[in-house]
């Protein structure tokens, strides 16, 4: 009976603690919802047409094509009936540029925070590959500082099928591995500074001449930290 009596105060404390945390989170969300204002962005002084803000945090974006600009300006603007004034609040933004080009033309020198290399080699050491053979993909990369939420994406050749096709956490690489139709993704919750190596085996399932896709590494919440491997490797499969 004494043991039961001693457990009740801890249970009440735990419940109160959880309720306090819930009230704190709810209060913060309400404060965010009450926040009035918008964001004004400009490239080289030219105002951008932003989409309507989304979500509680007021996320908005603008899509631009074929623009050569050097300066991005961001202002927080108060919403008032007859006035527009700058708010003394923090705003932030970023630019994502996308383009299409041949794989061989990918610039591997423009990297930040990471370096990465990939090679594909026969498991048995044979020089000629044929259907049914097994090859090993070796990815080596370096992180020059501690990172969180890092993903390595290996776009493989069309003739390769992963030996292990189940999705799940790999304790050897300490990453969540996700094989997909044309690529394999490795997600790291935490990646301390250092050198790493990932080995994955594949079967060759068809003949022909193939070229591997790109292999890259990036920090998911800070995509400016990223790197690409050297131009794709060519794989020739004999009958």
C-alpha cells in the first residue's frame, strides 16, 4: 500500500508537466496566428510577386525563370489600413536554382561542407560483366563539420537491381536505407565530422551499355551544404 501511495505524486507531477508543455506549445501557436504582416522580397531592387502565405508560419515563395540577379532583399511589412511600415522582426529567405544538363557536365568542384566519390566494381573481380553477376557500389564521403539530417542519394544505372530491397535502418552504415526504382537513398539523423563509406551490392539484370546517374550528398535543412560525385561511370554488360 505504501508503494502505491508514493506513486501518485509522481503521476500528478507528470500529468501537470505534460499539460504545461501542451499549454506552452498551444500558446506559441496562437501567438504566431495573431501575428499580422507580410514579407516583401526583391531581386536587384525589382519587387517579386509572392504567392499567398501558407501555414501558421506564413511561408510564401516566388518562382522565377531566366533571371540573372546578385542581391536578394527581404523586408517584413505591417498590414495596416492606410499605412505600410517596416516591422522590427526577423525574416529570412533563400534562393533555390535548378537546371537540366548532361550528367557528364555536373560540376563537382562547387561543393560546400562535403566531398563524395562513388565507384562500381564486380564482386568476383571479373573484367567482363554479364547478366546475373553481382557488383558492389562503394560510396565514400567526407563531412568537414558536424551535421544533422543528411541524405545521400545514389542514382544507379538502369541495369542494376539492389540485392537487399527492404527499406529500413541499417546498423552497419547507421543510416535509414530506402531502395527506390531508379536510386537508393541513405538518410542520417546525425553525421559527425569525419570520413564514411557505404557499400551496397546489386545484381545485373539486362544486357547493354549503361551510364550511372549522379551521386550526391546534402544537408536536408541547409541544402547549401552539398556535394556531387565525379561524372557517371559507364557499365557495359555482355550477353
